[in-house]
DNA sequence: ACCTGAACACCGTTCAAGT
DNA sequence: ACCTGAACACCGTTCAAGT
C-alpha cells in the first residue's frame, strides 16, 4: 500500500528495468568496485532481479561494458585553449583520465574498439585537430588509430587489475617494483644495455612519460609518409 | 622434454608433474584452443590431475600465462640483416608475430608486463638497436616502452577474443565491419572530418599499418626531447 | 613431503515457464 | 508481451585429508 513515497536514500523500489538504468547501475558498480565486479549477475542483483532479465536489454557482457564506456566518452571536456597540438594533447589526456578513473575499462576499450556515437565524436575531434595542424590527411587518418591505441593501451597497462578488491594492495606500484627488480638484476653480459641504463628506462613520472609519448607520436605521425596515395583529393 | 621412450602421439601416461610440463601443456592448449581455454582446471584435466595440484608449482593463473609468454619470447629469431632500423622493425615484427600467433596472449602481455629473462633480453635488443641508431639514450630508454607497448596493444586489439571457439566466426573482420559501419554512418554535421575521410581512416592492410606505425614511432622517439637530463653521462 | 578430493564462492548464458 | 527461476556448464582457489 502507499505506493512509492519512500525514503530516497533507500533503493527506489524496483524502478522499472531499462537499458539506461542497467548502464547507470553498472557504472556505479565499476566506479566503486571495479570492472571485474560488474558482472551480469552482480548488476542484476543490484537491480533486484535475476541475471536473465538483463538479457532482454543487453546482448552480453561485452556489450554492457561497451555501452558504459560510450556513456563515459560523452562526458569528455568539450574544448580547451592553445595551439592545435596543445589542444590535442589536452584531449588525449582527458581521454586517458577517463580510462584511469575507471580501471579496467581501458582493457575493455582495447578489445572492443569503441564504436558508439561518443567514440566517433572523439575520433572526429582528434582527426580534426591533426588536420588543423596541417598534418597530411593520410598520415592524420592513420595516426588517429595510433594515438588512441597508445593512450588506451597505456591506460590498460597501468590500470590495476582488481581495484577496490582483495589482491593488489598498491598494484601498479607493486608491478613497477617487479619490473624494476627484473631490470636491475639484468646480467651485464647477456643484456648490457639494460644493465647500464636500467635507471633511465625506469625514470620519469607516469604523466611526464605520457606527455612525452603523445608528443613523440604526433611528431612521428606528421613526419612519416604512408604508402597510401595522397593525391586522392583533386 | 623428459625423454620417456613412448609413442609420441599418445599421452605419455602421467609423466610426473613439473613446472616445465605444466607450461608446455598450457602452451599446447593455447595453441589449439586459445587463451581463454587455458584455465587451471582445463590444464589440470589435460595433465590427468585436479586443479589443486597445479598450485604446487604455479601461484595463480596470471603467473601461468606469464610463464608461457616468456617461454615463447625465448624463441624469437636472433638477428636479421640490414640497417639498425630495418633490424629493429624486423625484431618488433617478430615479436608481433608471436603475439598474433597466440591470440589472447597479447592481452595478458599488456596487463602483466613481461619480466621474465627472455622478456628482458628482448628489451635489451630493442634498446641496443636504438642506441646503435644514435638515438639519444634518454629518448631510447623511454622509447623502448613506447615501442613495445604499441606492438603489444596492437596485437591485443586485433587478436580474436575466442580463437577456435563458439563465437567470432571471423572476429577481427567482423569487428572491422562494425567499425566501418560506424564510421561510414558518421553524421557530416557533428563529425565532419570522419564523414569525409572514413575510407582513408579505414584504409590499408594491417601489416602496412603496423610497418608505418613502427616507422612513425621510431621517428618520433628520435626527434622528441625528454624532460630527463641527458648530461647523466660524463 | 608431496599430492589431491571435495568444497566454497563465484561466473555467462539459456529457456521453459510464469504473470 | 514481458519477465524470470532454475538449470547447465563452467570458473579460481583453498584446505583438510590422504599416500
């Protein structure tokens, strides 16, 4: 009886399943517990239903994660100030920030190739900025993929496998420790360059390195001719 | 390994569990059925034992996959002919080939940061070739990570999620189809650059694009100064 | 000492059956 | 028409108990 004038702090008592609602709930779980907890079963449970019900709206787990990512890409900051390359760097960094903020989603992004409307808008902005910088259109077109893949791959590599979870107390740090130990233990006979330059290989803050990498990518893209004929346009 | 004089085609009847044997069996499963089938349970089953037995030799699933990858890296071709950049390209392509040959392993490589002895040897070869090309040592040191991450990420992106399995009839192709459709359907008003250059963005054979990307990366690495002081050496 | 059966706590996905 | 209980076929990992 007395339908729905309930405490808003409590679960809103079965607010009718829908694609939007499922995505929102999934995002909430990813935010608080990480991607690996955002399972069909767990999302269904959070929505007070069984897993089978989700399949009315979402084809499978991959599509669920894909939809969440596109949702997030819709919230990228719209435009910054500066030269084309500064704006491009800022855009890519904001994309990287999204992926870092939701550890595990980068891994999804790497495998499912985002194709939602917001992803396409991101592609368009990157391509537009490269063209504004007078990068040859064929290099810009191929460079688009290279830039986004780098950022995505980098985020995937550095995002902790299980965020708020059991293992991985300070995961990326621990990971780096393992790598650092492996490099410092390098045998000077069989691996002389690593043995000599281990510190340099490991040097730099992550943000410094991402910034440098993006600059290097842009420079390389602008300077390297593709095998694709450029005389496509009249 | 472990030369038991048996019919090599039949299962060698419980050849005593060992780390090497587990890794070899896992590799075989990955080769024939894909990474996602190389579960602790399935490997244990293939070795005629229960999953608990594997934990005597291997800490967890991640370590198992990690060990398999390092095993594969030990078989990279040793040295090619040509200029330093040609040899570097060849080396990176052979690394990419390994990852492509074992779909799914690239994804692991992206997340676990290979640190085995063979991985370190690969790092050393890449770094050595960059230095041979007279790339500044700080740029070479940072570029190492950029190059390997690109190749790994690229392989991860293009490797089919489930190789010899139920879904994904021609998976990467299907994926590309989805992307192609999304780009060709781009709205000329909101995403004008993509709408105009969709074909160019999608153009080129995968190998052409990888080759171009590696060249662009090398050029960018060589040309972009890092914030790390270069006057480390006397 | 070395190994493992059995259990615990989960998964994705399907489909017959309910409302 | 829309939804879902229950089942199917799996997972990783642990630990008490066996040899």
